[in-house]
């Protein structure tokens, strides 16, 4: 199966798999495939995505990206980046991280067009060239031959990748499902996957997201029928929120609105951007033009449908603002209906729940997938996983795209299906796929980068660590002015932020802190009073201890000592 790719008389190369994101988690996908040995190894990157910050654990951090230190060091050996599809968790980090890599990028038309639109929306767009590849095509990227195999997912033009090398074929599934009746595109290409299985597949690196769920994922067409019934029966205004990238769902909502004689109004920039790209690439052919947000108030309540961003619970997205009744164009009232045509991403439950509670409190009817068929996953359940394994018959299976439980369940299923070798790895594990027995042979640096405003910080960043502490226990600021003789030039200034005003006895905590600062200074030996660093550290320790005694929490304490 690999003779045509191996030069006669040459020593066998080592084929490696190295995930830097997307293993043990859902999101932030970055997989590397290496061919060769040591520093002469060529690297092919597959996807470069983000995950989303959790305000509870990462205050102020909205975007999380894979740490690419290893890839930067190997930049001269990086032959290209291939995209499986255009979801944020697979391509959302490119704009920020590509300037550090500057490698060729390969994607099919819809993914390339959506990426171009995303770049154009940036304040200072970077010119990042993308080579457009036809679905089903085979391309050479360095020593790798990559075939784009069409699969169904919740965004157009999703692909599994058959990566052919001198040492064997790796099937990287990307995100996929088996949907025999999709609204957009063709079903997953069973015929081609079976043919690749007949060639012989060394390793399958596969989507594990729904490995805990038995059966099959329902079809998008079933969701479309359900949405039509719900929207036709609804009185008053209707708002639907879904992932902006789910073009099948946008089409389903548009067709349901037509049946209910409602005009569709797009609310949210991401929704507008995807809809525009979907029209340009033909995926919304035959769907009436959508209206802009400024048209919303022009239609009677029973003649309008708002298609909104914000299904993940993002505080600044359209739906959160509507739920808080502070959106400039869209209002909802008692008796109106909101449909969550989406699944809550793990970690976002509290944010989504807050929006739902706000809507329900205002008398708005909320419909979710807990009670109605308004959403289906774009990922395979267990019976679909079994089918793919039977088609491909890999020698080795590596579960990917999932948390620990998902990976473990996928691994157990693969063993039950008779896969000869199954291996669970983690981000940073360098896995030798061949020749010889597969094994984890090395561990390379792997971690996370946080996008903090415009700045990228690593996970040990002082700012990120301090912000966690500030979110938990507030901060105390003390300023002292000293004379050359080591005396206080004025009264200390105390400012407490995020700390209770009074203790359990009703005493003002800032006055107690003031007293502690003064007494600590006065009790220092005269020589130390002339040393600003010694004064600052002594007062900081004393104030922190005093606040802990009064409050029961250790605040962040900052002391400024000025010499006058």
C-alpha cells in the first residue's frame, strides 16, 4: 500500500502523530503528523483552533489557543497546514498564530471563503493566503499525500483526511457523522472510506465527542421538520439561536419561517458573515434574502423571526442582550418564543442557564433540546463509530476530540470491534505510528495560550494568575510617603477593592487596615524605616494578615512606598 511512496533502497522513515490540542478536551484542535527522524522530520499540521474561556476560572479571557512553542522551533520543517472544516475550534487560532508559522494553508472553498471573511472583519487584517482545494482532491504537501474525503457535519464542506505516507495511511476523521438525509451536501462518502480501508489503514485518529451515546445521531432533516411544526404553531414573535456556522440549521429555520409566513431577520455579526459566505458559495440557493436587524420592528409580531447569535451564552452576543432587554433593535415580550437550536457546550451551562432564566422570568416561552427535537449533534454516536471502524479496519485507533471519558469509551468500543491496537494519548505526546509497534516515544512542550485583550499570554502568565486571585479575594492598596529621615510625610492612603466594607463586628475594615499600616511602620527599627523595600514588604505582610483575620480570605495586597 505504500510502495509507490517509498524510494527504493532508502531507510524507512518514522511516522509520528503529535497532538498539541484537542486530546482530553473538546476544542482547540491542533494535530501534527511527522515523517522522518529527529530534526530532519517533516511536519504536517491539521487544524489550528481555539476553545473558549470560562469566566469563573479565567476571568477576562474569552479565547484559549494551543501553545505552539514546539511548532515554532520546527518551523523550517513545517510543510503545511490542512483544514478539515471551518469551525472555530478547528480554524479560529489561525489569524493570531499564523504569523509565527507562515506556512502554506490548504482548505476547500467554503472554509477558505469563511476564513477570508473573518480576516476582513479584523481591524488590521493580515494577508494570510489560502490554497483552495476541491472536495475529493488529493494534494501533495511535502512528503505527505492528502486526500479530502467528504463527511457530514454541522458545517458545509467538512472532510476526513486520508494522509498517505511512505510508512502507511492515516485516516484523520475530523468532525463527522452519518446522516443519510442531510439538508446540505452529500452524505458521508462511505464508498471512498471503504476503498481506503481496502488499501489498508495503518491508523485511524477519530472523533470521540459522542462515544458515550449509544445509537445514531438523528438527521438534520428531522430537526427541520420539528422546527417547522414549532414555528408554525407559535404565537407572537419567535427568536431562534444556533451556532452561526450551522448553515444546514440556517436553511432549516429559513424554510420553517417561509412555511409560517414569517420574515427572517439576522441578529449578530457572525450570523451575517456566515450567511453571506453561504450565499456566495451556493449553500443558500433558493432561500429568500434575510433581513437586517433594523427591519425587525417593521414587521407584526406574528410575521417575524429573529435568527440570533449567542447560543453559547456569550455575554455580549445578541441573545444575551435580548434577554437583558438592552438590544438596540430587538425586543421580546410575554408570550413570545425563543428556541435554542443548539447544545450547551460543557462549561457554558451557567451562562446559558442565566439567559434562559432571564427570558422565562419575563414570560417568554423557551424551547430547548431537552423537550423538543430542535437540535442534533454533528458528531457520531456509538453505532456510527462501529460502522466507520468496519469500513476502514485500521491496525491502530487513537481516540481524539473528546474529554477523558469520551476517549476511554471510544477506546473500549474500538477494542470490542476487534481493532488490533488502541492507544490513548494526551496533548504533547509524540506517538510513533510506525514502523514497528506504536508507542509514545517522547513528550514535547504543550499547553495553552490565552488571548487577553489584544495580547497572547501563556498559561503561567502573571496577569492571568493574579486575575484569578483578584476574582476570588479582592485587593488592598496601601500608599505611604516617607521622608529622608524615615518618618511618615503624611497619613497612609488605603483603598480596598472587592473586600467587604465591615467585619462581623461592624467595624470598618479600611480603618483597621489603616491602623495596621501605621503601627507596623512605627514598630520597625529606625534603620529599616529608611529602606522603602523593607517598609513595603513589612506593611504588605501585616495588612494581608489583618484582612485574613477579619474576613477569612487572603486578599492581594499592593503597597507603594514613595520617598519625598
